[in-house]
């Protein structure tokens, strides 16, 4: 074979190895070298720049919380939806990659046709000539001018050669979209872990406040008994008894709201685990203390946040997909080369379909050149470039939002710990004031109003400190969520059974 005959094939293979459009370049986010929050060495739980624990919830030291999060990951219905989206994205990659191969179709056809051959013969004077030559030949043409049954079986093949890399860019975009689905699942996983931890802490917080209220109620009852004894002895007026009872009633009236929070938290945990409300009551009803905050909270450094946060990784994958779509739109501006072929058997008699003389075929290349499309192809390229520009800005904004989330979480965590420490000092002073007022009242030195006021302030401060402990723990959960930790141990995607068979879950 000569060099001249090889040249077109070599050119075609060379073109098939290129891909138009820009190649994706991973963005480098602009992040500070350290977190802006100054911290406070006076609070007991400090932060440092070491790498965060992927299973951050274990810092609370609760086997029950560990178990709840693991079961939520296995049973949460919203999380399973994101897993199914990954399955769909995976099949979209297969769909895009299928364009690399020829499309082959089989056809079976049976038709009844009137070919109009008699009119064609008459229009050209064939019958007049046959009368002069051979009348019997004219009669032999009779069956050919009648309607006939035509049977056909064939195979069609069409293959568009990927000269400009359009299919490769489509596969690249589909793979990026799969990464988008994976990061959406990771983001949902991080949110689920945080929601389970929040609900569990709110449950323990409500139980802690209930325990504090019960202690205060018991103290208020003792105060009522004291005033009743003094009233019966003529040492105190009935007004003191009524004020003490009012104080007791006020404390008892605060219980229902925290009991409602306890019930709602248990119901919320059940839903997060994919179970009906009340399914976990037996497990969660037993009161457990609020977990202590860890002494050191690792936060990593800002430059690693873009690799940890699933929403930032999702924005990056969207940018990759948008970049690949530019190549797809640019490739549509260039000619396309397709190879097509057809082979089959056709005859008006079925028993002749197996005879080789009934076969037919066609094969050949086809070049399609876009000449005029009303500006649609050029506009498609411009739209793709605009979408990529928007994806770049979205990525930058997502990084800024991530940094802002972490900084705000750090501020909240530090200041709420400061508030908790301040309330602790206040409670110590108020406890002393209440005891002094009570002793003075028993001795007849102080009025009962002083006792009630000291008791009321002490009760408020104790409730506020209990709530501040809960809020500090919730701030820690918000910080871990803002840092994007928690998805790393579960990178292997497990599809539910019904995803394999394409059936929706029931029940």
C-alpha cells in the first residue's frame, strides 16, 4: 500500500486523537494562612490547627451517639436518595461513552406495495413494442404490475467518528457530574451526622434543664413548707406563703416546654434513623448527662478547607463539567464524519429470503458540514463559556462562604464558652446570697422578699448555664460541620438493594 493511500487514514486517526475546547485546570482557592478568630485561653476548650478527626462525634465520648449516627447513615431515607442520584450519574457516563461505538439496529419488515410498474411501462410505449415482438412476453409482465407482498430483514449500522473530541468531552462532563452527585451525597452525610448530634445534644440538654428545674422545684417546695410553718407559728404573714407558692408554681410552669423539647428530640432522632416517631423512646428515655467538651478541638488550616468541604468540592466538579461542555459546543462547529452500512435480504416470497440472490447492502462514509444554522452553534459556544464563568464565580463564592461559616462557628463556640464560665461564677455568688437570705429570714433579720428574689435569680442563672452548656456543645457541632468533616470514612458508595433492580422502596 502506498504512502498516498495511507495519508487520509493517518489524518483521520490524528484528528480523532484531539479534543477541542479548553482543558480543565484545577482552581487554586485564595485562602488565609490562619483563622481570624483570636481564641481565648481563659475557656477550657481550645482549638488548634491539627487535622480534624473524620469521626468527630466520638469526641463527645458517647457510645449511644456513635450508634445513633451509624444507624442513621444506614437508614436515613434522604441520604439514600442521594445515593440513587449517584447511580443515575454513573449510568449517564455509560450513556455518553456509548457514542464511541457503532449503533447497530435490526429490522424486520413486511409490506404490501403497488409499484406502479404498469403505468411506467405504458408511458414509455413498452407494451406497444412487446405486441410487435412477442405477445407472450407482455402477458409475463402481468404479475409484476400487480400489488405484491415485500418481506425484508436487515441490519443497519451508524458510527460517528469522534474527530473533534465531542464524545470525549461529553464523557468528561458526565464524569464531573457524577462527582457532583457524590459530593452532594457527602454533603448530605455531613449534614445528617450534624443533625443527629444536634438532636441528641438537644435531648440531653432538655433532660439536663428538667433535672435543674426539678432541683429548683424541690427547693421551692421546702421554702413553701418553711413559710407555712412560720405562718402557723405566727412568725410570718400569709402573704409570704402565697408568694412562696407563686414562686413554686412559676417553676412548675416551666417544665412542660422542656418536656416537649425532650419528646420532640426523641421523635426527630427516630425520623433521622428512618424510623417512625416513638421507635427510640425506650432507648433514649433514660437520662444521661451532657457530655463534656473536649480540651482540644482540631480545626485544620484554611488552605485545606476546600478539599474537605463537600460543597466546595461539588462547586469544583460543576466547574469541571462546565469547562468540558465548552468543548462539546465547539466540536459542533466542525464537520462530522460518519460511517454507515446496511445489509439485508428482501423478496416478495418468504421462501426466497434465505437465497443469497435476495441480499442487498450499502456502505460508505458521510460528511456533514455545518454551513448555516442561524447563529445557533456560535451562540451555544458563548452560552457554554458564560456558564463556565458563572461556575468559576460560584466556586469562589462557595469558598468564601465556607471560610465565613468556620469563622462564625469559632466565634460562637468561644463566646458561648465565655458566657458559660461567667454564669458559673454568677451561680456561685447567687447560691451564697440565697443561703444568706434564707438564714437571715429564719432569724427574722431579712424579709421574705429577699429570699424569693435570691431564689428567683439563682434559678434563672442555673437554667441559663444549663442552656449555655447545650449551646456550647451545639456550637461545637456547627464548627465540625463548617469544617466539612465526617464523610471521609464513608467514601465507598453502597447502593440500596432496590437501586439494582430499579424498584422504588415500599412501606
